[in-house]
């Protein structure tokens, strides 16, 4: 696994697909949740939390707009 090899995900890589995974977290399958739990092994949790907060703000704005 990448974490065992000492791999650390770059900011560019994280910003490419973590927001998409966060948007899909409500899906019925557990695959997305499992992927997010594995990401914390190769990406700093503090940075993951920052991306999560940005995505939640965007989701709330869409919900208020009625989309």
C-alpha cells in the first residue's frame, strides 16, 4: 500500500478528486467512505478537513438555492 511505502499525496492530487469523493459520500455504497478512510493515511488529516469544509460550504449554498 502507498502509506507503507511512505507516499504522501500532493495538494494537486488531493484537490483533483477528494472534492468529488466528498460529494459522493452520501451514496448507498460503502466504497466512497472506505476510500476516504484510506486517504487519511497518505494525506494530512488537517488538510483533508479543510477540503471537507470547503465542499460542505458549496453543498449548503446549492441546497439553499434549491438545486
